[in-house]
C-alpha cells in the first residue's frame, strides 16, 4: 500500500498599522493555524509586534490594538526567524493574499542579511480569488462568506489575526468541500464518514448539537456602517471590505 502523502497548510492573517506599505505601515500581529491533510493539528503561530510607529485611527477602530499595548512586544526582527520556520514548506491559505504577503515581504526587506521572501519558502493560495471564482458578483469578504457557509463568527467583534485565521480555516474547508470543523484534530476520531457519493454522509447519532450564536441584524448593520466609514475615509481602499 502506497504511503499517504502529507499535505501541510498554514492559514495566515495579519493586522497592521494602516493600509499601505508605501507609507511604511507595519505589521502589528501575525496569526497562523496549521492544517495537516485538512485537519487542525492545534499548532499555531501567534505574535503581537511592536511596529515602532503610530497606528492609524481607522486601523485601530478595526482591530482595537493600541500602541500602548504593543510597547513591550518584540520587534518583527526578533520573531522573523521563528515565523519563517513555521511557514516553511507549507501552502499558505490567505484571504486577500496580496495585502498580507505584501506587508510580510515589506518587513522582511527591512532585515539586514534577509534575502528571502514569503514566496521563496511557501506556496500561496488566495481564498478571496477562490471565493470570487465560485461566487462572482457577490460579496466575498470574510463576514459574507461566514454567512454563506453558516460559519459561526459571533466572536469577531474586532479583527484579530489568530481569530480570523481560525475562521478562515473553517471557511476554506467549507468552500473546498469535506471536513469543515477545526474541532476535529488529526488525533481525534472522524465524526463524519464520506463515501464515494459526497451526498451520502453518516452522522453519529449521539453527537451533541453545537450551540451557534450569531450576530443580530442590528450588530451586523453597525459593523457594515463602520466599514463603510472606513471605505469613505480611505477613498475606496478599505482592505477589510475586500476580506
């Protein structure tokens, strides 16, 4: 019997001081979740980073991270080696990959003696492009995809790199079929059994129902209004509407 090939994926997200590296905005948080053969392993990389500059007010409204909170956090140079080691050899799953990869490469370019870029050590899959191909003409930001695929994002009051990576992992698995719950790790028994016909799914009868708490209409509307204010303030370049 042929040995099963192991596929390692890392779902990644970042938070930043602002929208553009052209203005030397910096990364303030990196969150990564590891998947092996489409199952969460429990391994993560999560780091807050001192950007050594002020955070734009619009960005802070979105992620809630303050300069005071980051004052005692390590600089990117202090965590770069560990980060690059974590993603090495993986397929990176990123929503609006150009944004996050652009910021990561901007940080790497600042390091003395660092010639590598993200694409040199890992391949990249952009779930925004994937979603647009599957759902043309529809909203394909992360919140819209959660609603479309019935993914619970009720804890997402503010953007956070690790939380958004965990949510994106569920969205990616749902978009691409098969196992869609991060609660099933590689060591746990399968709860769902797929046959050759993908419509035939056997569910354990003693499985406890999951409690799903969703944002109400007023909360969703308030969040959308806040994003629209950012869209106007940034002259139509609010990257979080693209996510």
